[in-house]
C-alpha cells in the first residue's frame, strides 16, 4: 500500500499530457500489487495465493520498468523517484521471500 501511495505522490508532478499515459500505467501497476496480494490471501488456498503473488510480482516488475522510463524522461522529482525505486525493490524482495516460503506449504 505504501508503494501505491508513493507512486501517486510521485506521478503528480508528471506532465499533464501523461495523465492517460505513463501516469495512469504506473498508478495501475502500483495498485495491482497490494490488490493481488489481498485477493490471493482471501482465497484461503495456498496454490491460489501463490498464483496471485506471482501476478503481484509481475506488476512490480512492470512498475520498475515504468520507473526507469520516468527517470529517462526526467519526469517527477528525483527524490520521489529514488524512493519509489527503492521501495519497489524492497517489495520485490518481500514477494520473492513469501513465494519461496510457500513452495513446500500445502493446504
């Protein structure tokens, strides 16, 4: 959730013509991460949870690509860009760890 909030703050400074472009894409990617984690957890089935964690991980990878694009286009503030990048990498590590811990878990 913190990453999604940060992405919203970061993209506020993007050019207005990007509202339906990169701004929208980044916001949707960042929202997809916690939503898929929540949906997977709500399924109460380990294999489905792993599936939704995989989707969240893909959304995070997509977001990392979009953050890199924003950097190359010099969108947003450098401080928020760096913070978003760092938090996205941290989320990626957490998702990887959770997925690893569920490999041998069966319900």
